[in-house]
C-alpha cells in the first residue's frame, strides 16, 4: 500500500482539532497539511506564495472523502512583524474558536555559500525566518494553544547540517534545538508540548539547493514523512514530548 493510501485510510486521529501548518505550499508542508486533513483536522494553511497555497487548498477541499475545509492564510514570515503574528493568532481564535497545534515547516535556505561571502542582509533574513519567526509565531499562539486539552508545537529540523556553507540556515538549526529545550523546560507541566522532528532527507526544492537531484539517492518523497507529522500532532506523539524524533525509514 502506498504512503498516500495509508494516510487516506488512517483513523481520524486529529478529528475536531485545528492545526496551523507553516510553509504549507512547500514539499513537506503540502504533504503534511493534506495528511492532517485526512486525519480529521481543520488545517490553517500559512504561506507566502498564494497560487501554490491555493493548490493545496483545492486538493484538500476537493478530496472525495469530504475532508474538513481548510483555511488559507497568506503570510510572509520574512516581512511580518510580531504584531502580525499576534493578529494571526487572534483571527484563528475568532474564526475557528481553538488551536490545537502548530507544525513549523517553513524554512529559508538560499544555497551553499561561505559565511564570509554571505550578504549581511540575507543572513539576517534567513536567521529570522528559520528561527526568530518560528518563536514569534509560537509565542503569539501560546495563549490559544494553552486552552486546548492536548496542544503541541512541532519544529521540523534538518538532520544534515554540516558546519560549512549552510550559513544562517545551519546556525538556525542549532538555535531551534536550543529553543526546543528551553520551551520544554519552561512548559513541561502545562498542556502544551513541544517536539522536534527530523524527517530525514526529502526530495524538496530546499534540498535541491544543496544536492544534485540525480545523484541524491537517499532523499524520499515528502509524503513519507507526513505520517510522522500526524503522529506527533496526535495524542500518540506525547511519548516524544520534549525530544527530537527521527521516525524509522
């Protein structure tokens, strides 16, 4: 049975829940958003590329299984201020009445460049999208998440970040691990749980900036990692609380 078919036939473990997926038009983001919808969640699709976002929306809304209708939220993480994140959280609360989880898939990686040749503005922008914006969005949504009986925040992390040439993207990966540890230590006794997810190498546009596609034998279809996203966003993910999980291949 294919991964897509398995996800379609999986029990509705996210039924009645609202999940916010960032980078919802990207490789993993799109696959995870559709898997969450098939698992019963109302998915808030966040991304800056509206045509691609609309295609994900159409795929979910047009699914013959009659999935919960998603919500499109065009949003540019690079340019948004903290007030924009707070407004996003307020709108989710007003329109949907709840928020059960955030799946941080959005990431920025311009390509391989020595740090000394990286434009300072580009460095700041990438670090913001890959680290600061993830925290801003999480912080803005924490009051809403805390109202849920079982809320969760999942940071998708790259498990292949050599020290050289990854610039702000690589530095942000280390920062997110520290952020995860801090949040878990500070919120370990409240309903919100925090997770890291290393999905493994995937065939995505982001990975293509660092690997030659026809030589990249290890990368898998992002749909293979979508099931792991659903697991962490469901009650089954509680066993991985505060840790970074690498699901079996």
